C-alpha cells in the first residue's frame, strides 16, 4: 500500500473468498472490514481460485508479466510449490520476489507471538506490576511492511543497474530482533549485565511524564534536550525549585541522566501546576514557552478535536469507500516536491479488477476471460 | 542505518560535541550510548562546528558532493537558513533532501508527544483502568525512519529516470495519523460511531490471549485463522468443550468475530490446561500441533534463552564495538539473494571519519585539513 500511494500499480491476488485478513476488525455493522479497506488503498484486486492448477498458472503469469515496471512480487505465502522462486524464475528470469516469513526457518510467527518474545510487554505499564502488557499498535507488522518496501525498492534499483532479479527474504521475528539490538537492549544485557526495567510513562534516560489537569485530561510532557528542559521549567515556574533541588544533591539537570535519576522529585514539583489548570490553560502557557508536549486523546477525541486529523491537514481527504461510506482518509505521509501528491486512495472491492488485469496485463481475449469465469477459476465482484 | 546496512555509504555530520542523541540511554557504566552505537552502525562520522559559517560551508559541500551515488541528504533539522533546500540546490541542482519534521507545520513533536495524541495509550493495558499506558518501543520513530528510507529510494529512482532532484518532506505526526487511518480506527469512529476499547492482551476481533504456566512463565497464544484455532483446540484438548459452548449459543468459533465475542469463556476453558503444565511441557504439545504461540521473555531471557537471538541466527554476529566491548549485533533483517549479506556493522567513534571524508569526498589537501583542525572548524576522534 505504501508503494501504491507513491504511484505504483499494485495488484493484490486473493483466493475467491478473500484472504485471511478480509474480515479483520474493525468492521462495519454490515461486516465490511475497515482494516482491509484501509490497508489495501490504491491496490487492484483480482480473485483467482489458486487451489486449482489453472488458477495458479494465471497467478504466475500476472506475477511474471513482462515490462520494466512489472516482475515485482511480494508475498507472505511459503515460497514453495507453485510459488517456488526458481520455478517462477523460469517464467521471468529477472523476477524480484520479496518473501515475508514468520521466523527465518520458515515457521509461523505473528506480531503478537514475536512481540511477547522480544521483551517489550514486560517493561510496559505500571512499575511493580508483573503481568505483561501487549502493545496495541501492530508495530512489528508495520515495521516489517516498510522494511519490505525498502527491500523491494533496493532490489528494483539493483535490477535497473545490473539487470538481475533476486529473492529478498524478510522474517518478521528478525525485524523485531534487529530493532531490539539497534536500540541497545541486547548490549545493555550483555555489556551492563542489567536490563531496562518497567518505568511506567517515564521517558527512559531523560525526563518526560504524564500529568493530569484540573478538567480530568492528561498530557505528556517531554524534555529530552536542554532547550526543552529549560522551556518546561520556565513555563511551569519551577526554575527556583529546580535550582534548590540541584543544590541539595539532586544533580545537574541539564544532563539527561540526572533528570532521569531525579524523575520522581521533578514530577512532584510539576504535579500541582498541572492540577491547577485545565488542559486548555496549560496548553496556552506551554505553547507560549515552546514546551514539547502533547495531549492524550482517545480515537474519538483525535477525530473530533485535533486539526491534524482533519482535512485542514493536506494528508487527509474525505473519501467515499464503496460499501462503507464517506470517511476521513489519509494519503501517503511522504510529500514529494517533484510529484503531485497522490490524493488519498480507496481500497478496492474484492475482485474489482479481475477482468481489467486479465485483459490488460495478460492480454486475454474477452472470450477466454468469460471461459475462466464459467469454470470458476476467476471471479469479479 | 537501514541504508548503510544495504551497502550505502552513509555519512553522519554532527556538531563537535555530538548530536542530541549522543548520550541517549541505554549507556554503559562509562557513559557510552549503546543506543547511539546501535543506530549508527555502518555510518561514517564527521564532526564539524556547524555554528560557524566556515563549518556550514563544509557541511554544505559534503551534502551536495557530486556523483550519481551522492547528493542524497536526510535531516531532521529545520530546512531553513544554511539548510534551506533552494540554497543547497544552488550547489547541486539535482539534490535530494529528505526532511523529517515533527508536525507538518514545522512545529516540534516527538514519538512520545505524538503517541499520546493518536489514541493507543488509552486502549493499552488492563480493561477498566483509566490511566494511559505508553508503549515502550519508539514505534513512530522507527516507522518514520523506514518511511524516510522508502521516500529516499523512491526519489533516487525518480532522479535516475528523470534527472531531477527534489525535497521529500515527512512529518512524524503524519506518519502516525496515516497509520491510525490505515488500520481503520478513524473510520471506526466516523462510520461505526464507536471506537476500540481497552481489551488488555486479547487480540482485537479474533482470539488470542496470554496464559500463565505452572512454572510462573507466561505465553501468548494466537488463533487468527481457522487453522490456528483448530490446532489450539486440539493441542489443549478443548474440542468437545468448545462444541458444547458453541451449541449453547456461544456462536460459530470458526468465525473470528464469534471467538472474540466469547473470548472470556474461551480463556476460562484454556486456563487450567496451561496452569497444569510448565512452559516447556506446554511448548512441546503446542508445537506438535503447530499452534501459533510465543513465550513472554524479558530482555535477559531473550538474550540468554532464545536461539533466534544468537549467532545461530544468521542475522547476528558477535562484534567488537570500540569503547563498548563485544556484543551480539544484528545486521539488516533483509536477506538479498543477489548480494552477499553485509556482516553486522559497527557504529563509528564520533569524528572517526572526519579527515577521510574531507580528503576523499571534498578532496581537500592535508594542509587545508590541518588548518581546519587548527581553527577548530572540524575535529577527529
């Protein structure tokens, strides 16, 4: 989808009844998946009975279609049998295939079963609690998807320069393990002999925390630089109190590590200021001093109150989605100066482009297409 | 770093004292940042006094150096003054600049202050709790970084095909807002008039939950497909109990939505099976039936116990990091068949490549480089 939003012609091939994600939540009252509609924006949808040899041959022909802009295939199916890379390569020698697997050995893994293993749920949530807290954002799926987009573009670049296709393999669990290593959590265990603990909503190794306001709202304040720290102290009037705290052995709070060590004392100094103000009052004062902060918002509050989540932000447009209705729809978050922005796109209806793809990509006659329909090898909407 | 791991020659320009992230946690006892070392793997490090005009001119010359592989610039500094895109373009007309900003209007935002606003912390954690729970993974930063890699590769492709450079702008908050929309959470509010609630560790709209074993470990079980669901029922011996539950109005548990609706009853049926077995015993039985599951592991347990997080996985190698020590280090999670895997790389020492870059990229004489050192415009290690 990220590539469709950059203007690529992306064709999604599904079994006649739709893929595993076709009914994934959230869904409308009528059962249409808002998740599927959102993540398939701009793609063409083709329905093929890939359980039958004839359907598999059709799918292979689409995957290996000729042309410099084609022969780029992304799949999370096992690369074996009719999707074996060397088999497909017989049909197009410079094919690029990006294969996403669960674990590197080919065994199954999902975002949920990777996330639990890589440490984060045991350091998320209230200090002192022992139970794991899963993240709700499918972060590993999202990071893996963008890793695949990066890998595909890199392989396409290589093919353009050297003429050769290739297999690009990405394991979801490797994506997560690489992140854990890149962020320093593996070396923290190995070098320091300790590991990050559960710190609630404190920012690790700097200063940041949530605060409740007099109208029952909550906001997050961050001070990960000296500038942000000074702005926070000034806006909330704790400059003198902080000086005293530093002088009585609190440390030097221009240093990230010292602010982190004294985080509870700093939170205690700040609490009354927030408790005495509404969110709007606090916001005005924080913004005046350019403090780095943000409000906690539910999904409803985000949609209702935040101008960034509205057509006031060029990221969004109101778009009609077939079978779903009008909804605020994001485009690509990447803004290219050399290209017109692609307006926010619509997800397809399952099978909407079956005939178009058979006609335009495979150049089948309408008679041949009709025969495929008659035999149930393909289906339109 | 993702691009350095694909073989790109990535030069990081820092002020003499290092950037804001130079001391970011986790750090060693001696204060070396494991975070910085991890996220700058494979980059060349150049120290320049960018507060002085002469330093800025040097940095501009590196940014706009000639050659088809150069003239690619990524920055999260404001694109103004000496980093104004049109100014830089005077030095290299086909420059590609990727500028990451907080909000689209240029105002500041961090992962923390974006995350609180886009809804997830209020649906993370135990149902019934009201307090927000921040994720610990800097997911928005990671997604934004990979979005930037995708944007850079797309712009480089465009330059290769059409000869033109461009400005590529990405706002961190837009990245998060696009994800919220893509996953269907905006349309859930607008179309359904409701929003996702806090469901603890239940998988939304399917079946999945955590279970404690007799040896005090916890594991996550997922059944997001009929195959996974049948495997789970078989392995844990609840096939008959599930049939009864379905017949007494529990629904049709081959449907995701019905499993989700009956999630508490299903969890209750499964609890005793897990409570009667150690993690190892449960693991053997679950694996025998190919159930989709994973253990919860702390960072220590991950490093100590999981073969995926060891040199048994080709993702990793033991690497010596200067000033830090030997540690298990990941390479790129992308495995290209047409290229030798880049072995896991080492982060630079700050300023390690200053002279090399001045010599090889800017082709300065050693006399000129010496003079820059004398005036404190640049620094080596």
